[in-house]
C-alpha cells in the first residue's frame, strides 16, 4: 500500500469552505493531512469538516476573517494546540471585488480587495512562520491567478492583488529558505467555482454562455475543475516538491501560453 502523500502533516487552509479551498481540504485530508479548515462561511465549513471525518479523514473548522490580525494569530495558535504543530499554510481566501475601470473605482472598493487578497496573505504568513519554523520547516502555498502573470481590461483591484501575491511569494521564499520553509504561488486559469459562477451570473450573456466563451480562451477549450488546482497544491505541500521554492505553478489549460 502506497504512503499517503502528506501523511502526518498539519495543514491550515484559508477560504477552505467552498470552491478551490474546499477541494484542497478534501484532497489534503484524503492524502493523510490533518486539516484546519478556516473561512467566514461557518455552515459550509462545518459541513465540510463533518464530511471529511465521515470519510476517515481528520479535519476541524475554525471561523476566520483573514483581515483581522488578532484572529489570524489566535487561530494559528489554536490549530497548533489542537493538532500539535503546523506544516502547511494554504493562503486561498480571496474575493473578486468591484468590476469597474480604475478611474471609476472608490477607495473603499479598492481597499476591500486588498484587505482580503493581500493583507490576509501577509497576516497568515506572519503568524504561521513561527510555527513552521518550530517544526523545522514547511510549505506555504499562496493562491495567485493567471491575472498575477497577465491581465485583462476588468477587475483592476483583483489583478493588482494577485500580482502582489506573486511577488510576496518570491520574497518570502528567499527570506525563509534558511528556515527550510518553502513558499510558492499557484496560478489558476478560470476554474468553475462559486466565485467564478457568481461573476458568470452577473455577465450580460448569462452564465452558460459566459462559461463557454471563457472556456474557449484556454488552449484546452474549457474551464478547469477545482480538483485540478487542489492536486497542484498537494504537490507543493508534499515533500515531493522539497527543491521547489519561489516558483509559480501555472494550472491554466494553456491560457497564458498563447
């Protein structure tokens, strides 16, 4: 019987209740990790933790608003008390924010996206690092986007935030290499998640036409699935990627190859 890929590791996933976070929690748990699911969607988070436990996985849910530094510190400390340490941080929590041209955006609309997508990554990394260091190393996986590599004429705050996450990952990779803490970014193309579905529903052409049109922007001709990203995160969380840090794992169906 093969060894599970993240057996005995403790993983904290932000935005873990739905979409990419939900898939990541499921896959990490199935591969042997003890998973701390964190989110602001308590009902979905508790339900996911229960499903994982029903399938003989180890998971617990914590309410966490990543914009709140003291809450981030408290949850990181609680996870370590509960599971005995921390080996993996997956900074997945994110919002799409306002879709307006830059000259029409309000300061509050800009700040709302930065508070979750950038400051949230900062707070979680800051308070996870001491625990990872105490374990003799670990892995931080930051969810960026294809729009941390290229851009589009929409969602200016979102694109700016994902570019920031890409560079934060490289900086922290160099800062913490001496502690054997690896830091990498994942860059999904369009994945059919609740967040993308919400954007699709607001589009003039309707959700199904949006899904087909955007799918055709990818070389493979369709959007991805949440598990496509979750297995990339699993690789970066596992010891299989022990020589990988400061890198960009692009999982985009060929979107950025064109």
